[in-house]
């Protein structure tokens, strides 16, 4: 059992390394497969033996081996976070298939969280990837009906909020990326959880917005990365058993 956990941690580090590539490249429109990993400062192509997750960063003390500039600590934080997430998943889920599925989906949701937070975009490539990945699961054992309900009810609910916000404030509060993301998250979580996720995302986003406006100067037009809140709340709510609340 212990060996399995270590293996999951290592797999998480490897995927975390790839998630870093996605976070850096997708917003800039650079392909995620070629060119090979390179230093964003001096464009030095990183050989594979210097591209070992976590270890290379520690050995080189966070500096590029070519230009000696500091590499952003964001890389190591994300690699480590995703490693821990996989490790955690290997402890909490009994079903091996669910372990893998939760780990992969959560890792890509972390990519969306960071990208939306930094650039205010939700790349459709990642939402689509998650959608296709989930669709594969129906070849195994899940019920597709509950997922489709989640996807549609979640999206329609969000569209209604958008419409009401627009009628009252004449402003568009959310983008299409948010709706695509809600669709995919509803597909993952099902009809009840997605409604909880939307509610708690709005709540935590408002609290975050108030804190930010309190700490920095007040700006009522300050943008909020709503997608980041949706992703984090989804990762949490996936694990919470709420169905017993709905035994009609
Ligand atoms: Zn460099």
C-alpha cells in the first residue's frame, strides 16, 4: 500500500510538471508539445535530465542552468501541490479507477484556476479535454443521465443569473468561458452538487472581492476570476456526500 502512495505522489509530480507547461503556454498561444521545455528568460532548451520534477529545481537552487536567472517559485509550488493532491487521492478513494479519475481532473482544474486567476481566461482546450475524459468513463460504469442533468441545469442556472444581472446592472458579469466550465463541472458533479458549487463559488468570490477591495484601494469594477472559485469549490464538493439531503 505504501509503495502505491509513493507512486501516486511521483505521478502527481510528473503531471504537475506538465500542468506548469500548460499554464505558461496556453495563454500565450504556444503549442504544449513542441518546442521542448525551454527557459522563458534565455530560451535555452532544457535537456530531459535537467527537467526532473522538483529535483532539478532543488539541485539548481531555483536557477536556470544556462542563464542563472531565478525560475519562478510558481513552478515548484504547483508541481508539489499536484503531487500532494495525487497522494491525498490515493489515501481517500478505495476504487482505483476513481483515484486516477479524480487526480487527473483535479490537476487540470488547478491549471484553469491559475490561468483564470492570472489572465482572466478559461481556455476552452482544457474544458474540452475534461469533457472528453469524463465521457470515456461512461464506457465503464457511471450513469450518464445524472451527469447530463448536472451539465444542463448548471448552465441554465448560470445563464439565468447572467440575464438577471444584465437586466439590473446592464453589465455582463461572466464570460462564455464560465458557462463552458459550468457545463463541464456539472457533467462531472451531477445536478445537486453543481448547484452547491455555484452558490459557494459566488459566496467565496464575493468575500474575496471584499477583502481585496479592503486591502487594496476600492474599485467597484475590479474583475474577479470566477472560474478559479468554481474549480476549487468543485474539487472540494466532489468529495462531500450530499445525496442524503435529497432523498425525496
Ligand atoms: Zn535561462
